């Protein structure tokens, strides 16, 4: 069983439409795939229909933009009820913050000698409910300002780069409560990518489990070193929570390590995850209600 529980489609900053992503998951030899677009549920229906047509397991997900002490933290929600009002309203608030940020980033880029129109960015975010920096990066590539998304982030759009503009994100502890309030399971995505190990130390992850109902951590992720993966597995084991593994696939344009199935979740962990969703009355694999 090969299980990949973190992927993106054109509903956010991925390069494949939801149904195409499912076909690619089948071609990559996966048995189960979850779609986890940033701050939006809109691809789930299409992906789920494609998965049942192609005979691959499918789990509904979302990757929420959250923050702790001003640092960005991504939270995966599995099996959430997309119609639950509080979570839906909060995701709308995050997406509104994304919309408002785009013109501010374009003003920065213009000031840096790289003018772009909103229409140029919109052309790369045609199907996206969640517009983001990768779409701005795509428009920069098209203009010849940078070679690829990576260079756009490294030079201009990254968190400490000159065209960066902050946006609204949900406080992490509230986001966990919202996911659980929508009958879902809350797993921190790539907790130690970039500077994360300092921002989310083990003692804080421990507190999130004990006091706020965090259900798991994504241990195996292309951004984590083997030592970080081992430490997260061991922490999850001590805390009795899930340690998942996934590729965080965004499309073939991304770095090689992020290909579908490049990191996977153990079947026994997946079974526990599905049992938790069922306990909470959330959306079980392959189902739309
Ligand atoms: P945003 O959601 O608009 O804040 O943009 C963050 C997204 O940009 C992440 O979800 C990644 O998919 C992508 N990203 C972050 N860093 C890089 C990078 N160095 N190269 C390419 N994409 C990146
Ligand atoms: Mn992304
Ligand atoms: Mn992420
Ligand atoms: Mn992701």
C-alpha cells in the first residue's frame, strides 16, 4: 500500500487540475491519495469522482494557513465537513487576505523594476480559489524576470525577501479547534521545514497535543532531513499521535523530491487516521458526505 496524504491542484498553487492529479496518482502507483489544497475545499468533489472512476482510494483534505507568534505554520485537516459554518467562514477570511495581498505584492515588484498586471497573475490562477505567491512567480517567469518559481522565491517573494507582503492567517490553536469542530483530524504539515524546528520545538508540539487536541505531525516530508524525520516519528510515538508522510506534490514543475509518492504514510497510521475521522463523524475516504 502506497499512501500519499498531501498534494495540491490548480484549486490552489498546484499545476494539475484535481482530476488530472488523481490520474497521475494512479500512474505513480499510489493506492490512496489525499487532496490538500491551501485554504479551499473546491477540488474535492472532482478529485473524489475521478478517484472512484479510476479505482484509487481518496481522502478529503485541506492545508490551512495558520500562524504562531507571527510565524507561518501549515495545518492539514483531514475528513473535515466542508459545510461546517465556522471553518468555512475562516477559510473565506484567509482567502480574502490572499486576494488583498496580490496588489500589494505587485506594487512592491513594480517598485523593484518588475511591473506586472493583476490580469497577468490571474491568468496563472484561472482555476484557483486560493491565489498565492506561486501564481505571482509564474507571471514573473512569463515576463522573463526569473527562471522559475524557486528563483522568484529565493530572490523576491520569500518570507525575508523584498517583495514579500504578509497576509492574514488563523492562530494555530484556533485552527486546530476549527478542524476538530468540523469533525476533522488535525495534523501539522512539515513542522520543521525551513526554520521550523526553532519555531515549533518539541515542547510546544507536546503542549499542542496535550492542551489543544493536535492529532499528529507530518514526519516524512521532502523538506525534513532523515534526522528530523526520525525525531518527529519518535516524538509522535511518545505522545501517542499520528506520524504521517507525504510528498506535498505541487506539479511536475516543482523540485524533484516533491514527486507523487516520494514520501508516504504507513498503512497502519492511515488506518488510525481513518478511524479517528469515523469516530468524529467526519468525511470518510471516498465519500462526499
Ligand atoms: P503563499 O501561500 O502565497 O504564502 O505562498 C506559499 C507557497 O509558495 C507554499 O505553499 C509553497 O507551495 C510555495 N513556495 C514556498 N517557498 C517556495 C520556494 N522556495 N520555491 C517555490 N515555491 C515555494
Ligand atoms: Mn503551496
Ligand atoms: Mn505547506
Ligand atoms: Mn502543501
